[in-house]
C-alpha cells in the first residue's frame, strides 16, 4: 500500500488513494485513540471521484514519538493552520466521535479566520458541541479506559490483550479523553455550511436530543440520520454510511 501525504511538513494527513486534480476533497478526523488508517476503507470506496485525506494526530502510529495534544482547541488550531490553502478546492469534513467535534472546530476556524467554508460537514457519533456531560475517564486508571474500549468495541480485543501494545497506545488515548472530556465550545459557535449528523440508534454517548441539537450550530440545513448499532455503528454499516456520503457529495454544486 503506497501512502502519500498532503499537509505541511508531510505529517498531518495520509492519502491512501490517488484522485483527479479536480476531485472534491474529503478530510476525515479520527475518534479518540484512532488513527488515519481507520479511514482507509472510505478512501478506497470513494477514490478517484473524491480525494480522501485522513488526519493523523500526534502521538500515534508513525507520529507516536510526538507528544499527544490534550486540548481540542489547540489541536484544531494546529490542524487548521496546516490545511493546504494553496491547493484549496471544494472540501467536505467527516469526523467520528471526538473527530466530529474536531471537524466542527476546524470548520469554525476556517470560516472565522480564512473566510472559507467546507461544502459540508458530516458529524458522526457525537453530541452537539453545546451539549455537555460530566465525564472523567481521563482521570481514572488504565483498566477503566480499557474497559471503556471493550464496551464500545472501539479496538480489537487482541490488541487490548497485548500489554506491550497497550503501553504504546494508552498515553495518546488518555490524552484524547482529556481533550474531549474537558472541551467546551465557543459560546454561540455556528457554521454556515450544511451538516449531516449520523448516529447509532443504540449509542449510549448520543441521545436523539443531543443529536438534534446540532441544528443550532449552523445557519445552513441539518439532516440527522440514524443507523442500527452502537457508538461504532459505522464499522458494521459502512456501506450505508458511504451511500449517504456519496449522495450528499454528488449533490454539492461545483
């Protein structure tokens, strides 16, 4: 598998498949503890019609020696600063769980600081930015974090049973939980672009009310769609999610 990169200093994204020079761009933001490779199937399915760039956060995979960033706002600042403005084209964002919050925050920075707006933002498996729950998993022991991963089927059990691998991923994972659990949105933050909110019907981390509250975070239209499954519904419903994404992106004016 050939991997190329597209952001400044060749660190921030991974491009797994080539696309045409006029292809729409889709930037994908991983979940807490996740990495760019989570979106390899999305890239494979959408290329070459869509250029998929998957964000690689510090502290994981080939960036594992870099310190993880434990603030959503700081991480969003760094990602927004690294976007390829010299090669700007119609661009959509997709984020799952923590990635949905980051997609929102990066889009907000583009609109406020650059006068640019994504053509669409897909927010998957995450409550609206203004909806806050009291959570403190990042302050608990390693066993609690591992139990949370098992509960949501977020990570292969074989990896969780490997103590050496666990020691490698837990620092970044704890940092991600700190970032998302301490996150507070800028009061009144609203985008201008359309939103599609994707939620598992049995997701304990997002109620229907919390999903619907995304409507208050854009002046554009919002579509909320539900899929059978829990927090990681999209791993089992990937074809259905891809169908929604293709439907939406095909309808975007060029």
